[in-house]
């Protein structure tokens, strides 16, 4: 966020620049400094990896035993490397936990932790 000085019309402006956490796309917004801005609630949840299917779906289990299916991430170059690492570690038989970022109704595998032992 950067702010500009008060201009001819008497209002300072705030220039917001952000990167979409799901697509990697850059967004910019210019708003008067007197307005309120909504902020999304972003959470990170850890899941145990149970299976990875040929259709690039990852079956994960939450701490309470509930399971769900998530797609391997593919939006950015980092996502592609993470997906390749996840598949390679799964094929080697590693026990893994994935961190899933959730916001505004979207979910995405954002990182990987290998469980030793």
C-alpha cells in the first residue's frame, strides 16, 4: 500500500497492489484514503496425504478424520514444482502433510511437509 498526498480535490489516495494467492495474478486498486476496505479471511489447514490418483487428485484427511479430494496445484511455476515434488514423494512412500490455503471459497495446496520416521 502506498499513499499519495492530498490533491487539488482535497483527498489523499491509497494505491493497493496485491498478488492473488491462488492464481499468481497481480491486481492493483486506487481508492480514496477515507474509505474502508474489505480484507479476506485466509486460513492455512494441515491435512495428511492418503492417496494421489491418476487424475491428479489428492485425497487428504483432516485431524478429525474427515476426508476430501483436492487438485494438485498448477497455477504458477512454483505450483508445478510443488505438484511434481508431492507426486515423487508419494511414489517413494513418504508420509506427508500438505498445507492447504483457504480463502473466499477457494482451496489450494500451498506447501508440503515430509514426516520423518
